[in-house]
C-alpha cells in the first residue's frame, strides 16, 4: 500500500531554532524535506503528490510521525492495508483545504470544507498574543510554513473524518455501546441526530458496567434515565481546546456542569475525560470514566442535619470518612449503592466519623444514602484509582 515519495526535487528549507521556513516550494516539497513526516510522505499516493504539487492554493495540516504512532492498532492496520487505499486517500484529503489560509485568516469557531468532499474541519483560534490555534481540537504545533502554492501547519494527531451526528459517533465507538442502548431507550437519539450543535460527555462501557437491561427499563419508566442523559449533553460544540478551568456549562436539563483542569487532566464534575474531541457534523463527543448524576436525581428535600454531614476525601481511592452529627447517631444507617441501584453495603453508624471502605470497588460514581429518623439525604461519591 505504501507509496514512498520519490525525490523529484531539491527542497530549499532553512531550520532556525527548530522552526521550519520554506522558500519557493510546494506543500509537497515541505513535507518531503521534514524529518518528522516520513510516514506522511510514504502515505501520499502518486495522484495526491501530483495534485498537491499543482498551482493550488492549499492549506495542509500535516500530522507528524508521532501522530501516526498514536493511532490505534486497528486504525493503523486498516489504513495501511493495500485493500483500503481509497480510505487512506480520503483521510489524507481531509487534512487539506483548497485555499491558502494564514493563521490570522482562520476564524474562531468556523467549519472549513476540505478536499474530502462533504467533510469540514473545525477551527478554534485564540487570537490573543499568546493564544493557540486548534483544528478539530488538535493543537497546531507549528504555524504558517509558507509554500509557493499554499501553507503548511504541523499537528500532533491524525484527523479522522467526522460522522454525521454525535449519535453516529456513539454508535461507531465500541466502548460506548451501553450508552448507545441508554440513548435509544430514553428516546434521545432522534434529538441528538438534529442540527445541534451538541457536546456529549459520554460515559464508557466500564463506567456503565453495572447497568443491566432491567435497570435501564426501570430508569426509563421512571423518567430518570432521560434526566440523567440530558445532564451529559451541553448545547454547542466545546472541543478540549474550548474547555477552561472553572468553566460552567449548562446542560440540556438546565443544570450546570463544572470543568476542572489539573495538569494534563480535564475533569467534568469529577469525571475524567479519557478520550477527547470525537468530532461530528453536529457537535463533539468526549468519553468520560464515570457517570454524571444531576441534582435532580441525587437531591431530595433535605432535613436539617444535612448541613452537618461531611464526606472526605471525595474522590477517594480506598476509604471515605463520613462525619455525622451526634443527633442522628442512634438511628443513622449508611447505604452505598452503584448507579444501577444495587446495594454494595448497608450498616448502622456507630460513630460520628464513620469509615467506609471502597478499596475493592471499581472506579466510578456511587450514591451514599444516609437515613435517620430525622430524614434521608443522598450524596454522590467518587472512587478513583
């Protein structure tokens, strides 16, 4: 399948402090002269070489060798199979815009049609002095390498063509099959196939491992399933580049999600984004490692003692400590349940600082019920490894 790019030209390329600068070269010349783009060179078919060596103009987003190495084994095997050359060409054409677009002309939030007919790229452009430029949520690591027939941008991931809707993304992702069943059961699939835009924070199969078909039916009948799923959907398209620490996002259900960024980790209401920026024509999907539970599910009319209850640490890796007021110790019962409603542990409290061992539980979100003569409260607790 691989077509090694023939050296038909002498590229004029200067390297200053790690920054590439091209002079009177086509976009193909720039790619061929780069030591970091050998995989891309080998992937180019003779037809693409001829096309991109023409008058243009072109804007090329060029994935590095490291970007190709980050592809899953299945994706890489599929693209390098000789029987799938057309699919490879389609992916490569998706990295090219039929226009010469310097960074100051790339408009924030715009979709740009690519050479792969019917597919567009989503641009996020922070025009502040120290701002960054993203395409489909992928950071552009080097901008505006000027060619004689356009410009080249260097990116650190391979861009895969979007499917039509966020529902299609969910359906096409093996690790989201349980969520797919839940979306269909709740009747949200038609809504999320609309024009949108939508941002979906999608719990993985592992995060939803305890939801049985019976539990889905129960949640659907009660209406709680739709409420929970709507809490995972935000109107608008928010790629990882758009998410900021402390950002509050209003969901379809009218409640707020809080974004927390710590180092390289991006969390939404304490759920970690484990796969970001799965772009669809009508939005984007981010896979998360635990389910999000809205206040509409977890809160009740709370008794006065609720103000004196504290759970630390939360999230926890092995032990929670539940601080209780002395006024309810003679009747307080602690019950920890998973999302499907299955009781994991239930026992009467014996002290005002009750330990709760969760060391054997999988990472995820759980509900802690505290029931006493004075009333009942529920709290969402998180287990993280």
